[in-house]
């Protein structure tokens, strides 16, 4: 038997004894929780659909631990504004184990706690609130073309362009500044581009040689660097040759 259930704003397909990571819940570790917003239950060939939830259905679980997810690095910048910012984020999570799936007859008299998302942080002071009202968050819906030189982008000078550098480094590997190569030996990389790459944690020929298509797209968020430039100048091919000569 399995169920599709909504937990802390997310939908999960769960089965008995399955461990699930969800957004942080306010329930203490070791205590039981129940979720009554069950959207679907499957038992063999029998499938029960809710409208939107199934009356009387309930998923019971136990809170195992509270933890934080892997760190995600987001690099933001504004074109021609001199604005650059690097942030890290770790999502607050709760690990639970599914103990039961009840298709019908669940009652509110059970002693299990109804899961509630963890409380949000205290509201900002009035002055800060006014500032936030005065300056709306920058739109993140900017359509970034492959070469980052489209007319639409030039009209969006105040928009944020994000790069998931954590994803890139996971693909090409990490390196220490002490082991840095002279990236300027690669045709197409000058002192400015080398500095920008170093700021993101890219220091060596080996890292450049491992750049895949998706990584080149991510690096297109850097002002002046495009996927076409990386491929036209053959950064990967040059880096492999320099790496071979280095050895």
C-alpha cells in the first residue's frame, strides 16, 4: 500500500517504513505525527482518489531527527552595476519514518500530534518592513539567452542572474587556491576572467577540462563569458593540452 500525502506544503509518495526528508516540522524528535491531507491511496489494483483529500484517510509517522540539507551556493550579480553577491543556504529539514497508512476510519481522538511546519522567524522591525515595501524584490524571471547578449537582457539591467556554482563544482571537482594554475595560458581567458573564475572556486586546468555543456551554461551567468565563447575558444581542449604538458 502506498499514499500520496501533503506534508509541510510538499507532496510525497510514501509507503510503510519509508524514511522521508520534509521541511522542518515543529514536532520534537521521537514524537509521532499524523497527516490527514491524503490525496491518493493505492492498494494493489485498487486506487482511491480524493477530492482533493480522502475523508478519514491518514498517514502516521514518527519524527527521527531535525537536520539541515546540503549547502547550496547562489551567486548573484547586476549587469553594469558593480553588484556581486555570493550566498550559501542550507534548508532546515526533518527526517520522519512512515509507520502507518489508514485508508478510512481515522479519528481525531488519536494521541498523535498533527504535524505543523516550524514557526517562521520573528517579523522584521517596522523600519525594516517599510524599507522592504519601498524596495520590492528584484524579479528573477529574466529570460537569459544562450549568449547573454539579447536585447531583452540589455533591457533588464536591474535583474538578478544566478549561477549554481555548487552544481558546477560538483561536476568538475574542487581545487585549492594554493594549487592554482595560470588560467591566462588558455586563449580567451584574460586576467579579468581568471579573477572571476577564481572567485567561484575554479583554479586549475583540470577543472576547466571537465566542463560539460550544462556547466558552460551555468558559467554564462558571468558577465562577458558565454557558452559560445567557451566552445569557440576551445577552453576544454586547451585545458586538456596544458594539463598533459604539465604532467
